[in-house]
């Protein structure tokens, strides 16, 4: 039956692909394993059932034979005593033997202490030989007060019989004869065959139901996995729109949810990759085109000698811009690949801010920008000084670039039990609300900043967030359009054990 369950339509043919491959492997393994366990369990159950049934039948048969043999012995003793222990009257005891023998389909017979058969009543209709019963059987029955065996009673029967013997004693307790009750052992075989037949019929019904249940349960279990396989094939072709239906919230359902989340992440990554490629191509193409054009103009004489220095300065600036862009992309790649190692040290972050502000002295004076909050004293943090300097530099650079003329830049610090916060605010146009969620994306530039920031590549804030996250901190932006913009980043405080 299990062999038939493994044939079509349960399993797909060899020329089917992927989804059926899942069916031919996981489905068949699970189905065959469960089916084998069910078959083995039923086989063991049947063996145990037959063993217990056989033992129960034997005990019941012995108990019944012993009960009737005891009654026959009492009847024999009563007649024996009425004859003054000189013998028994066949006409009296034989009818009673017959009633007892027919009631249990057994033979009841009387033998003297020498083993000679005196009386015999057949209730089992078994063939028997008129032979003497072996003296060892008589002796054992007389000595123990009872005798039991499964055998041929010393050749009395040609087939095995269950036999119980009870001694009949005189008034003084001396054994005078032994009454036997024997039933064919073949009844056990008949009994076990009937039990086995009923067990097989019921087992077949249970197997059909169990195999059907296992088949549908296994198919239901494998179905979402086959859908995941189909989805992965779509992913390999670049289609990340496929999703697996979530039909439950068990382990398979959780796997489907995680799979869909992974698909969403892959789709986002793919969009970011394409956007990254396009932006990199654009950012590299623009300065390279400018450099190539000016160099060609100098070489072919289009640019007069007196203006070459001016154009060479432009070329130099474009080369520096390319260098910054490449360096920024390399830093991003190292951070995302986990190759950028932190070298934490205890330092004054306010001193880092002050030194960074001094590097922007010329643009600050040119736009008449006031810088506030640098006189707050030491603010000690434990972080990578070089990386935090890059964070501060990028934020100060943005603040100077987008601060209005005559405005101010304010630096503020705050601390709690877990973090040290550094805020850098500048007055100016601010950032529109709909652009705030995107300002940390790679190559993103707000529309207002494009005309004012021709040299930016839109990587500065992305690098800032990556470095801050690498330290275990976070960065937020607050902005009111037309008034100000503020970036606040946090640095986790070291554990006490590190401080010590």
C-alpha cells in the first residue's frame, strides 16, 4: 500500500522542474518517513496485541479448565465417598462429566494413580489414544495438588492440548485418582486468526485515512516552500515583486514573513544599486567631461595662452572633486563591508569642533557668520577621533554652506546616563519636510541645494550617518523651513568597566 502511495499523481515526473523538484525531495521524504513510522507502529501494535491476546487466552483457558476440573473432582469425590472410597459409579458421574465437558468444549477423564484411564468423556471431539497416562504426570498432580501443561499428555492426544489435572483423595488425604480436563490448543490459533483478521481490517481503514491525512498535510506543508522556490527563480531573473502568501503564523508562516521581508530588502537594495550606479556615472562623467574639454582646448589652442592658468585652476578643482568623490565612495564601501575598524580613544569633542571651525575661517568671514557655543568647556567622549572629526567636518561644512549671510551657527552639547549628544544648528532656508526622510540617502541632494552646491556629490550626510551608526549612536535632523536646520548626533558613553 505504501508503494502505491509513492506513485503518480502523488509525485511529479522526472522532467518537471524546480517546484516538482521540491515535491520529489522534501515531499517524498516527509511522506515516506511518516508512512514508514505509521506502518512500523501498526506492526508493533499488532505484535503486542497478538502476544497479549495469546497470553490472555491461555490464562483464561487454564482458568476455565481448572474451574471445571475442580467441579468434576468434587463430584467424583462425593460419589467416591458414598461408595466408601471403594470406587465410583460411572452411571452417576459420567452424565455430570458430560455436562461440564460440553459446557467448555473440553475432555474430562479420570485416571487412577497408575495412570490407567477409568472414565473418559469427550467434549472437544478430539481424537485420543487409549493409553496410560505417564506416572510422572500423575505423581506431579498428586504432589502439587494441581497439574498444568500444553502438550499431548504423554501420547494420549496426537495434537497439543491445554490440560489441567486435579487429584481426588481419600478421607485420609491419600490420592486415589486424578481428574483431568483437556481442551484443544488449536482453538488458540482460531482465536488469534480472528483477532488478526479484525486487526488487519481496522488497520487498513486506519492506514487509508492516515495516508490521506499525511499526504494532504505534507502537501500543505510543502506548498509555501514550493512558492518560495518559484519566487527565488524570479529573483534570479531580477524580478523582486513576487511575494509568498502568509497563510499561517506557525514556523512556516514566520518563514514566509521573513522571506517577504527579504524580498522587500532585495528590491530596495536593487533600486539603490541602480540608483548608485546611475549617480556614480553622472558624478564621475561631469568633472571628467569638464577636465577633458579644457585639456583638449589647451592642447589644440582653442584656449589662448593668457587664459590657460584660469582653466588649469578649474581642472585642478575638478580633479580634487573627483578625488573627494572616490575617497567618499571608498569609505562608504569599507563601512558597509565591515572593514572599517574603530580605534576608540578618550578625547574632547568640543576641541575637535573648534579646530574644525577654524578650517572654515575664510568662508565664515566672507558670509559674516557668527559661531556660538564653542566656550562650553571640555566634552569628553570615547570614540574614534578621526572618524568623529569627519562627522564634525561634514556637518560644519554643510552648516557653513547653507547658512544665510549674517546668520549664525550654534554648537550645543547635552549628556544623559547613556549618551553624549552633539548638536550643530545653522540659520537659513532649512530643509523642506518632504525631503527630510531622504537627506541621508546616497547621492541625494535637496532641490534648493543643487543651485548653491555645484561641487557636492550627496555623500557627506550618508557617510555621517554610517559613522555614527558604526559607533552605536544615532543622528537626527530638526528643521523649520525658512528659519533653521539642526543636526544632532549621539555617541554612546563607555561602560564603567572601560572607564576604570
